[in-house]
């Protein structure tokens, strides 16, 4: 005798489409890197020019630019160019809410 529902679930409960699963996984992959988490927190709090962010993060400029490019490609940051400086801030996405809630929950002194 087979378990109740065995063989019938596919017609009753739709599976998440592979492309949707990739999008969700990529979203959470952003938070899997401590450097990106620190950068995203800074960008959630204020607008930063690349040179100031580089100094505050204690990283070299190419490494910061690489991370910002990654975040920009995902549509997670907004940027504006003023003269020779590029300024970044966290875009108004669901990531902002997830990031802030997670930081407040896990580290209330942040």
C-alpha cells in the first residue's frame, strides 16, 4: 500500500520554477559574504563615495569596486556620479528590510 498522496502531489502543489529558485538563491548569496554584509549595512545607513567606503572598509579600491559592481548588477545598489566621484547607496529592495531586520535581531548593538 502506498502512502496517502504519493504520486498525486505534483498535480496539487506547484513547484518553484528553476529560474525563480536561482533568483532567490542569488539574493541570499549576497548575504553569505561578511564583506558584502558590512558594505550593505554601510550603504543602508548612508550614501558613500567609493574612496570613503574603501577607507572605512579597510580594503583596496579594486576589491571594493568589484563588490559594488556585483551588487549593482543584481540591482541592489543605486549609484550617482558627481564629477569624478561615484556615490552608492542601498536600493530600496526587499534586501534592505531583510538586512536591517537580521542585523537588529542578531546584533542589537549594531
